[in-house]
């Protein structure tokens, strides 16, 4: 408990030190190349107060949510089925690893051909950038279920769906939530990547416009806004994890 509290107390300290270092470096660099954090934070406050950033975010999260939920719905059952079937896992893993090594951005031209440059294409990119992150974690969780737990459940005549519901899925939940947490971070990344590589809209359009105008303060403010949104998403998923599997939280502290 003391360790977790001390780690939490270090967060604001590290942020303040980072901002001070950034401010010091920016003092020796032209503002067109690197805006100081004081200017960035001021621009962030202005764009948030006038509603431009929240409105753009509201448009951006639509394809992010759809793509992420589709990836979750596909990756969890597929990962569990592959992880619990050793021959299938042996046959499929080399292919999964090969596909995972391909940057999803490299597939953008194909997504444009297959899905178009608008909403469907952006959803497809979010799905591709999330799916394998979640799948690999779920697969590992299903594979690493303690064999003793499975044997004990079978000795109590648990089988079929009951065995999966009472033993396999609960034992794999820590890995599943790790995949969900990593996946939602990738979803935020994909949200902006899609808006920059496809038709520039919402936050992507704002970022591209400010960057082309060499308005680095506004560009960094948008990036900071996206970073804070991504952090909020991951911490929200962490909170859900703590509520869903409190017994695992005790093993981490």
C-alpha cells in the first residue's frame, strides 16, 4: 500500500519536472520549432474553453469506439479458443506473429481500396491497430490457465460451459484486461492516425492545419489534449479492471 501511494505521489512531481525541463529547452529554441509549455497550456485552455477541441473530439471518438468494440468482440473469443487449443495455437501463432509485425499504417492503401476514405476506412484502421494487441494478450491468458484449477473443477464434475465460465475465463481475466487496456491506447493512436492518413477531419484536421501554419503552440496543445484523453481512457479501463477483478489487484500491490 505504501509503495502504491508513493508511486502516485511521484506522478505530479515527474510532470512538473518534465514541464520545467521543456520550458528551459524551449527558451533556447525558436518558437516556430518548439513552443514552450506555458504557451501550449494557454492555447489548450483557450481551445477547450471555446469548445473547438471538445467538438472535434466528439467527432473523432465515433470511429474509435466502433473500431475498438469490433476488435474486442472479435479478439476475445478468438483468443480464448486458440489459447485453449494447443494444436491450433501452434499452427496459427507463426501467422499471427508475421501479421503483427506489419505496421497497420502500411495497410492504409488497401483499407482505402476496400473500405473507402471516410468513416468505414477509419473504423477498419482502428480495428486493425487494436485487434492483434488484444488477441495476443487474450491468447496468452487462455493458454496460461493453471492446469491444477482445471483438474480440480473437473473433479467436482464441472465441464463444458460451466468449466469455461467458472475457471477458464476468470483465470484469463487479468490478461484480457491487459489486452483491453493496451488496446484502448492503440485505439486512441489509431483514431488520430486514421484522420491524418484518410480524409483529414476533426482532431486530425485541426492538427494538420495548425502544423501547416507552423503554429506549434496550437499543434502541441492538440497533441497534449489527445494524450490526456488517451491517459483518461487507460485509467478508466484500469478502474473497471479493479472493480471487475479485485482479487487480482491484491496480487499486484
